[in-house]
C-alpha cells in the first residue's frame, strides 16, 4: 500500500491535492491511502504514534509549527530518510533552507495537477528502487528496518528475533504478519 499524507492549513489545498491523487489512482492497480492534516502538530502526532507515510505533501507556512520544522523533525528526530517530502509554498524563497531536509520536490502555489502527479510518480519510482524495507507491527505501531541492516532472522512461535548489523545487539519484537 502506498501511504500519502497531505498537510496544509488551507482545507481547499488539501482537498485539491487529494482529488488529483484520487483521479490518478483510478487507473492504477496499487492500493493507496491518503490522510489529511491541517497543522504540523497533527501530522507529528500521527508520526510519533508510529504511522508511516511513503510521501508527504507538506505546506511550509503553517500556523504554529511550520513545515520546515516538521520536515526537520521527520529527518532528525524520527531518523526517517525513507519518507519522501514534497514541500508546498506560495514563496520560492525557502528553497535553500530546505536543502538539508532532502525534499523530493518544491511545489509552488498555484500548482497544476500535472505537477502533483509528477511528484507522486517520482515518489512511487523511488520507493520501488530504494533499499528494501522489512516492515512489521508491534501492537498498533508499524516499524520499518532496511534489510541491509539485518544480519539474520530467527523465530519462536509468535516472536521474531533479528540481529541488526549497525548496533550489533539482539532485538526481540512481537511479530504480527
């Protein structure tokens, strides 16, 4: 499933992007899910609750917590380099400030459906070519680990044991398939 988040304090912008994406997926066989947020705080609450997205359309000029801070939190605090972030703004002056967050794109308002779809197609392409990820759930939390960081798996009934190469420590997690 391809998971998308749209975060913009203007509900009309969220709806417009969602409608464009819905139209795009009418011709695709891939399952998708879209979540809309009208503040950076709402989005971060979901991310802190272990929700994962493949692509986030993120407005820069949000009321309290701006999109740059949200993007920085995703990269630096959550250590999430897999989620693609497409920033949205009416001002193009933010481009240099976004460099360290490594966005997939910078969408300038007003945007066209073709621009939104182009970002979506690029994110889907990158997800297919990125490092393969092992995803698993612990309770309601979804976790992702790059296969390259896993040395081996072992299982006991409903428990999964895996050794991570980077930390060289043993992790035990409840595994639900």
